């Protein structure tokens, strides 16, 4: 099962946001064009409809007032105002008038009303500080104002349009987010599973469902995982056979050398060569050994570094100084971590001797930086040119000069790099000011490792 950080990797991916941004821009542009086109196409018919209704109201009101008895006009006006929202006032020359509010629809409504009611028809937004839609008409030779509520003219306000557009846009963006997720989630799963393979983990099979392309890709990946697992199993069996078949004659040869009547110098040289052969075989097996992160446990890194530095300090050609904080724990394989520390210290002892001296001055630091554990091993040797640092981490690779004359197969730092990758840590090499090489390793937080590694990169 993917870790929590892996399940939401699609949300952090650049492809997800790029897809979402493109869809969001496309939807927003389409909506803007649609809304504006609708308003342009709908504007004239809507103005004609409003003008026809207002003209009917004015005509009916004028006819009702014209044909009603003079004593009943007051009651008629009251009924129109209370029941229909239509109020009629005499139009005076002293009326304080302000024009209607300017809008894209109002000029069309006014033009349509003048064509129906007469060119002399006047309009106002307020009369004597009373708001509404005011329109003039005449009965015989008397002038009147008929006023309506503005909602009859401006049926849909800009705020309402904005609310509808915002609601539609929000719904469209949610759909765009869903589409982006459906597109990117299979890729995120494949990425997480690939990273797990790179860290030596066994990922769960990817779901073989969805579009044909996704099903085929996931099916091929699952088959590849099964093939790698089978190859890993075969390799473990072969390595076990190699270890037995090679080390058995070496042990027999060591016994024969010990029992043979040889000069001390010859016996020592042959024993040294056989021990070197055994060490090289051990390096090959260490480098090729498969990892099993499911068996990781909490390891006292501080105590392990103290033990290794104490053992190394007994050698006559080493001078070690320590700066080790207490109770620094990491999650990992104790055997691999001890091998990592041993290889770092041995690399500094062999290749980090102070110029002009047979002594290697090694400084080891182990401390916590933030929520990560940091291990640093440095020497006071001649250092390494920047252009050659990447080569030191490659298997079977050693620098020229002193390094090429040393015993070993050139796998020390390559094993370190592999162990670092298995543990989801990061590794960096740099030169010390004044001479010497510094190797730093940052281990991920315990919580991160327990729930699944973040990608570890060796630099």
C-alpha cells in the first residue's frame, strides 16, 4: 500500500497543476465568451420585451384613468399603487428630475418605448428624490408621471450575473480538478512504485483498470516487478553458491599454508594475498546483496560510530577526533550501517593521510540537524578534484596515484552509496579548506522512514 505521502503525490506534481491551470484558463475563457455572447444576443429581444410590457402598463393605466368616473379615480390610483406597484403623479414643470441610471439595456428600452408611446415621452430615474423608473404620458392636455419599481426594468442585476458566473466557474474548476486528478493519479502511483523499486522495496501491484493505456502500462510494470523479484531471488542463490565455492578453497589454502614448511616471509605474504582475496569476495557480495527495508529497526547511530572509531583508533597509522552527540537514532539495517561507517573510516584511513606523513587524521561528527541525523567523516589528506568526485562513487573505480596502489576492488564508496540509497538518505562529497575530503550523510527522520521513504538521492 502506498504511504500517505505517496497517495497525494499527484496533488504536488507539476503536471497536475499544469493540467489544472490549462483547464481552468480554458473554462474561464469559454465562460467569458459565452456570457458576453449571450448578453449581446439576448440584449435586444430583452429590451423589446421590457418595453412592450411597460408600454402595455402605460396604455392600460391611461385608458383606465381616461374612462373611469372622476369620483373613482382616487380609489383606482390607490388600487394600482397597492396591488400592482404602479403609481401615477401629475407632472409639474418644477419637478426635480434625474435621468435613469446608465446601462447597456436602458437606451434600447427607451428607444423602443418612444417608438410605441411617442417621441415626446420622457424618462427619469428619480423625480423629487423618489427613486424608480419614471415615464411620462398625457391624458387630454394634462401631463403625468407613471413610476414603476426598478426591478421591472432591470430584472437581472450585475451582482446576480456575477453570482451565477462565480457559481458556474467554481463548479467548472472542481470538475477540472477532478479531471486533472484522474489524469495524474495513475502517473503518481507509477512514480511512487518506481521509487520504491529503486530503494529496494517491494511495491504493491498497480491496479490494472481504467483506460487501455493505463491498464497496459500498469500491467507491464507489474510484470517487470515480478521479473525483478525472480532475478533478485536467483541472484541471492547464485551469490550464496559463489561465496561457498570460492571461500571453501581459500580456507583450505590458508590451512595448507599454515601447515606447510615455508619461510616466515613467504607464509606471511601468501596469507596476506589469501586474506585480500577473501576481502575482495566479501566486497563483491556486500555490493550485490539485495536490500530488505521491511526488516529495518531503530539503530543507535551514535553508539555504533563510537564503537567503530574506538576500534579504528587502535591502528598505529590513525589519529581520530570525535564530535558525537548522544542518542542519535536512525531506522535501518544494523549490519549495513556498520559496514557504511567502516567503509567511510577505512576510506579516510587509506587515502586521507596527511601529506608528508604516514598518519591519517580523521574527524568524525554525528549530530542531529533539524529532524534529520547527520554523519560526517573527514580527513586531512590531499582531497579530490571536483571533476573526479562523481567517479569515486562508481563501482570498480579508483583514482590514479595513491588510490590505484591500494588493496581492494574499488567498491568501498560504491557500497556506501548503495547503503545510503537503501536507507533513503542523501550523500555529499566536498573538499575541506586546507586539504582533505569530507563525506556527509543525512538520514531521513524516523517517522518518514516508518511511513515510506522520500526519494533518496546520492550526490
